[in-house]
């Protein structure tokens, strides 16, 4: 009987942390995307950011499915998102093209990260009402990452414009229905 109780408690603990483990996978993928990007392996960085987006999609689904949503999970998710969809995509685009703009390229790379952090902080202190306020950082990060693929085909100024527009969209006050 004792062994079954221990097994039951262990399974409950594992189940309660499943979403957090997936969230930490998201964070790890973003961290590795940054490391590979800094070492010039930009294609692998791009791939890792997109895999992080999948992990980000599943952590919330699993938390709701297992009814294990928590304040800790919400905060951990935001911290992971700033790495995977704020820092990693910004550095990917910086390494890919924005470095050519010198100071302005550096400024708008950091500006994008700051707007993403602001957007996440605002999300964490507001009640969930079925709408996002501003563009979610996951969407912005995926768009920045996707734009990297267009570097050979578009003028370099386009990417400065993209990162500026996405930055402002994240901190804007428009409402977007959650899906």
C-alpha cells in the first residue's frame, strides 16, 4: 500500500510540472538559438526559434488540459518568451543584417527586446479577458525570424522597418482575440 501511495504522489508531482518542463524546453531552445546565432550558425538559430514556438504553443495547452495552470507557470512562460521570441529573433536579425546599420541597428534591436519585455509585463498584470492587447511577442518573434529568410531578396532598410513596426505593435493598445 505504501509503495502505491508513493507512486501516486510521484505521478501527481510529475503531472503538475509537465507544462513547466515544456516551458523550460522553450527557454532552452531560445538560449541555444542565441548561442548558435552568436557563433554564426544562423540557420540553426532560426530552426530552434521555430521549435521553441511549438513548445510555447503546447505548454499552455497542456496546462489547461491537465488543469495545472499556475501563477508560477505564467511568470515562467513570460521569462521564456522574452528569451525565445525577444532576444533570440532580435539577435538573429541583427547578426543577419541589422549590424550593417551600426548604432541605429543596435538601438532598434535592443528597442525590440525592450518592447517585448514591456508587452509581457503588461500581459502578466492584466486579467485574461479573451483578448491580447498588442501583438503577442510569440507572433512578433516568429515574424522577425521569418523575415530573416527574406534577407537575400529585400533591401536592407526593409528589416529595420520590420523590427520597428513589430516593436510598436507589441506595445500598442489594439485588441486581438485569443485563439
